[in-house]
């Protein structure tokens, strides 16, 4: 529960070190790889706690909207404050920022543990603590993004993006398996203890063994907070490609978060579903992204990164949602999960290269924060919409049907309304890809030289 993974990166020492000899090749990635591995393990612990708590809440309330509010409370402060977080991260010590944010988020997990042990935990507690976690992630994430750019040699951008996707997908595979096993062995308390152990390992690694670079200029230090935040928006106004890619992902995130709200409601409610099936489908997502991540690390740079982004998102949107909508068996749902997610690491890697190569290093904290606000504000909206449509629109509509086309297409009983919603968001996803694909398809982007990026 400590933190949510929104593609953030946490890294360490700058390329040249502290006045020493400049390291090259894989050797220069050693501090990053150390921190990446321990933070990935911590992310696994956090994911297991979040997974267990979602199951805990849905099985007690049966409400898709109530469960979706967990994510809404986490993303709301992230969206509201991100535009200022970059300006703050450009001023503050990045290592100290990451340590403090992780520590406060971990303490919220300790609070959950105490409430469970005393049998006092209710949904309202989880909403408040998720909001606190979202705020901590808001402050930490842009600092990690800037540090990643300072650490990773330019030629390793795509490969390290593949590594991040690899760890995220491995977490997706292991989270439902381990969370279920730990829960069956000793209850949710055992899951939380494992979470706190992985946090301690990652925290001590960052504290004792990793030196995070600082790239603070006098001008940034003297700027007023509001002026500094506006600078990120001003940069985006003069760079239409980056702005359009952000808006593209914002629209996709709206659909994807509705998917996230509807998936547990459908799979836990279907007669041939349940907790095990939900875990299998989520594991299939992890396996698909794991394969995609390995594939990315071996691929050469494409001729046109923008077209790769458009094509991969179209493939994802045009397959998974429809197979979830019309499928009647776990096998079909798993096939949909694989088709929808196997290309996402490739999309993320190309998006990452474009952003890191296009945005000057001294602007990245502020620009990334503006991106977070613009790109992620649709996520809480999507979770709310998905939960509302499942509980209040599509499930009641399907429950009123006795026969006919809708039951033929989406089945009957609880969960059929969520299947109907998957069809709707599938159509929406395809239309979004067609709209932005038409705008971006002919855009020619070239990778700037290293000295251009520093300007």
C-alpha cells in the first residue's frame, strides 16, 4: 500500500560521479540497477497489500464503485498537486524527498496493520490513507524522473525502460499469486508484514548505498513556486508533439481506468469466475507485459517512434475489451489480457525515449509534473465512471432483461452488466486511437544530440 506504480523511476548517482572519472557502459548503470531491483521488490510488497485490500473491500461490500474509490482517493491528490510538485522537486534534495515520502507512505501501511489487528478497519480508513499515499507519490515521482535522466546514458533509455516494464510485469505476475498464498497462510496481516519488510530493504538501500544527483540552478532556486510551475506549461505550449502525446495518453487512461474498475466486478461476480480467475487473468497481464518487456530490450530503435505508439495502442484497444465483453470462459479472457498488454512495454519505451530526449534536463521536473496533471486527471474520473456505470447503469439494465440480443451478447446474471461496459469502452478506445492517430501519424520526430537536450 506504500506506493502506486505510475511508471515512476527512482535512481541514483549522476553519470560522471562526484568529480571522478566518467563511467561508461553497463558499469555506469550499477547504482541504478541496485536501486531498481530493491524498489521493484518493494513495489511487489505494495502491490500485494493493495490487491489483498481490494479483495477485502469488494467481498464485504459487493460494490464496484466503493472499490473504485480506493483508486480515486489515491489519484485525486496526485492529479491536483502534480503541477506544483515538479517545481518543488527541482528545488529540494531528491534523495531526501524520496526517503521522506516513502517513509510516510509506509507508516500508513503500519496504521492499516494496527486497524486490522484491532478489528477496526473500515472503508473510510482506506480512502484517507490512499489519499495520503497519493500525495506522497505526487511529490516523489518527478524527483525520480529527473534523477533517472541524469543517471542513465542516453543510449540506454530504451533498454532501461524495458527493465522497468520487466519489473512491473513480474510484479503483475507474482502479486495475485503471492498475495493469495500469503492470505491463505496467515491472513492479510502476513501480506502487510512482507510489504513492510520489502519497504525496509529498499529504504535502507537508498539511504546507505545510493547517491542521488542534484541539478539545481540558481535561477530555479530563486523562482517563485507559481512561476516555476507555469514554466512547465509554457514549455508544453511550444512543443505540440509532446502535448498531443500527453492528451492521447489522457484519453487512453480514461478508458483504462474504467477497465480497472469493471474487471473485478465482472470476474468476481461471474458464475465461472471468482478470486482464482481474477488472479489468473491478472497473472496473464503480467506474463504478457513481461514478454513485451524482454522483447523491447532486444529491439533496435524504430524508424518512427510516434507511429509505433499509435499502432501499439490501437492493437491494445481493439482486442482486449471486446474479448472480455463477449468471452464466456477464463481462457478467452486470458487471451484478451495477453493481446491487450503484450505491446504496452513497447509503447512505454518509445514514449519514454521521446520525452527524455525532447525535454531539457533542467525543465524535466516541471514538465513531467504538468504531464502528470494532464495525463492522469482522467484516471480518477475513469474509476468513478466505471464504478458508477457498473453499479447504477449496466448491471441494473442487464438484470431487467429476460431474453433477447443483450443477453445473447453479454450473458446473464451479475457480471453481465460489466461485460456490456467492456464493449462500450472498447468502442471508445478504438475511436480515441483513430482520432489521435490521424493527428500524429505523419509527425516526424528526430532524436536530438546530447548537448541539445541540456539547453
